[in-house]
C-alpha cells in the first residue's frame, strides 16, 4: 500500500500499460469536478497548444523540466537535440518517463533536492502553481534562483482566472478582504486513490511581474492567448 496517494502517477502508469480511456477526476473549490483525459499528458509537440510550443521553442542550454509528468515536454525537447532533465516527484511517472525514452530523469522534490544550475527552467501546465499561494511565491522564486545559471531564464505558464468570478452582466464579484482570487484548492482522484487537498496558484501577469521584480527578476510576456493563458520569461535583473 502506498504511503502517499499518487493519483496522477497511477493514471499515467495505467495509461502507459494499456488503459487508453484513463481519466483523472479533478476537484476544485471554485469549479465543478472535471475529468482530465490522461491521453492529453502523452501529446506530441504537434498536438500541444501554441503557448507550449512557444515556450519549448524558447528553451535553450541545459533545461530542467519541473513537474515533468509523463515526460512529453522533455521528449519534445530531446527530439530537437536540447539537453533536458525531467524533474518529477511521482515515482510511477518517473518509471513511465524512462520507459518512453526520456534520457535524463531526476526523481524528487523541487524544493528539497540539491540544486544544480540550468540555463532554462521550464514550468508548463501552470507550473508556477507549485508556489501554492501568493505567500509561497517568494520561496518558490528563491528556490528557482538556486537552480538557475546566472544568465539563465525561467519559462512559465499561468493564466488570469478572473473570469471564474464574472457575473452574467459582466461585473466581477470578489471578496476584497479574502485571499487572492487565483489561489485555488485542488484534489485529484484516479481509481481508488485520491490526493489530499493541495493549494495551486494561478497568477495574472501584472502581479507576477511585481513579485518577480521584488525577487530580483525581470518579467517579460512572451505570449498571451485569448483565454488569458500566457507564457512569461523571467531573467535575473
């Protein structure tokens, strides 16, 4: 029996072993339960949304794919001849990455592993959500600095989720005394495994820029899509 439930890793392994209909149920405190088809985590470069293609095309040097999941982004970079390491905390996802042919796999926790410098830190699929909350963002950016070469870059994806709070008349209903509207709580479920609730941060670019500058970074917007997903680049100021 697993000590810590790992529905994401379990779903990735199940799909790889033949369950092509596998789907992860995602629960949130701000949205109705939704299903994520695990097949989406195994997409090829040509199947990725524009924002991911833009980020992967901008990656250079030694790349660290943080929270690499099934390894699709790492494989896409590998196929382009880029030196990439897939960092992933889920042992079962790591197992699948290796089986798929990811050459450099680093199992463990981004926050506690001994860092080595990389030229590009890649944080796709709202990878900056690892910060958890706005209060956790300074620690997250400080950890990124430890992994980053002096002239390196962070390529991250996030989105402005203000639309979740829009009323039918177009107005926005927010609790100004409450937490930042981009702080969500999630749970994931696959089969008999359900994760504990965990915080996940979505951040609008203007606020990201403010926190980045306070941490000693310069923030640049590379792409903003119509649904307010965006790709940003952070470099040391």
